[in-house]
């Protein structure tokens, strides 16, 4: 049975990542048992970071790693960053969630699931204006 809160799904390096909406906004989640809680909130403080000589992680700045990416090569991390608009720490190329494929999918999802989107937009969202952007698109149709 599909998750009605899921707005985006992609497989990278043999692992499935989803974008899912929770009460405080959109999250990145790795579909496996090692993902803690809801996953990583898609917001300005989320970055992809590499521990020197080790593996990549999705991490909120000044926080603990939230998602481990043990077998990811630089190309895999670049693809994840592009798809979800997550910056990679210490790289000059920056991605933003607002211009990512996941953001476009979130806007479309909010049009298809207006009740859920409205309910999840009532709290302070970690991704500002995601719900309003989808509503503006609906008004322009």
C-alpha cells in the first residue's frame, strides 16, 4: 500500500530514498531499518558531509549524522544532492531544495493531497513556504 505522505522516490547506489511530508514539513528518508525516526528534515541546515577518509552522511549542521551513506561514491552523493537540493559540505557548487526535482514533486503532491498538505502546513515548517508555493501553482491553472 503506497504511503500517501510520500511525494518523491528515487534509487541511488542501490538504495531507495523518499521525500515524505510529516507534521513539520518535508523529510528525506532512506528506506531501511538504519534510518532513525522520520529521517532528515529537508531544510537549510541539512548538508551532505564526508568524515575525512571515511563515508558520507546526511547531517544537520552542528548535529549528529542522521543518514549514513557507506558505499556512496562522489557521483552518487552529487546525484542525491541534485535530486533533493541538499548542499555538499566544502563544495563550491550549491544546490537548493526550491530548485530540485523533489521540490517540484512536493508542489505536485500538495495539489493531489490538499487535505494532508494543509494539515502538515499548520505548524512551523522546516522548509518555508512549501505549501504556499503549491497553492500558488493551483491558482494559476
